C-alpha cells in the first residue's frame, strides 16, 4: 500500500512553464515559421495571394496561442481547486492543511515508508496470526468440556500474552522517539 504523495514514482515533477513549452513548442514553431515565410513571400512578390496566405497563417498562429494560453490558465485554476479541495479534506479529517511547495509541484511527502517499516509490518502480521491460532486452540480445548487439557489452555494464553507484548513493543510512535504508542482508543 502506498500513501498519497509517495516519492517512489520515477517521474520527476516538471516546472509549469517548461512543460507547457515542451508540449506546445513544436506546433507553435511550425506555425511561426509558416507565418514568417508567408510574410516574406508576400512582401517579395507583392501580390494578393501572398498576403492572403500571410493573413491565414497569422490567424492560425493567433488561434494556437489562444489555445495554449487557455490551457495554461485552466491548468492553474484546476491546480488551485485541487489544493483547495485537499485543504478542505485535511481540515475535515483533523489534519493540518497541506502547503503547496514549488519544488514538489504541490505535493508534500509527509512520511516515506522504509524497509524497516515493511519488516515490522510483516512481524506484526505474524504476531496476529499466532494470536489467532492460539485462540483457536483455546476454543477447541474449551469445547471438550471437562476433558479439556488445562495445561494446553494455559500455554496458549501465555503465548497470546507474550505475542501481544512483543507486538506492542514493535509499534513505535510517529514522533520517532522509540517509545510504544500511547493514547486513547475510541470505539
């Protein structure tokens, strides 16, 4: 499971101005070149057809510039709306609003999972499986009634206690102090 804002992606955030130029650059360069060639030929030959071609090329150039700048403006507005929605979400869930930073394209990495986190989660999963198995042992022995082996039940309960203690010691607080998690559980 990955969290939002994870930097595990190999894609680097692009700067807004450069990425729009990269997307629209070749097309605009073709239109600018066509316009310049049309104006040069029209001026050299001084005929009506050349000037009509120059006007048509200028119209296409203006249309392309309008589209590019409209898309840039819409992308900025969409980014602002997304930031506003994220802030509203964080406020509603009781977290601090996220400040957009220029170096991460509006995404801030809060916590990056490490290999140690993965190992700890695997150990915790194993601990929970041990507890489930021991609970099944206790239930099977209790189902036997008077013929139940009290030593088996006691060993299973002792194993549950040891496993639960070890698992709680593996859970660390988010402050990085190394202390076990403390707090109030709300049901």
